[in-house]
């Protein structure tokens, strides 16, 4: 339901502006998200080794 509300809001804004609000300038950097995921995994593995689990 939240996704639908966001779509309706975006459609309304774009209708009022007369242009899209989605651009390459505001796209997520998925590499950054993957790097963060890998960092978290490494930290968890180190913690488990430290606690002999």
C-alpha cells in the first residue's frame, strides 16, 4: 500500500510540474549499497570468530 501511495504522489507531482521527477541525478548508487552489505557481513563474521561461534 505504501508503494501505491508513493506512486500516486509522484504522478500528481509530475502532472503539476509537467516533467518527470526521476532522473539519473537522484538514482540510488547500488554499488554503495552492496559495499555496505559486504562490510556488514565481514563485521558479523569477525564478531562470530571473536566469540568462538
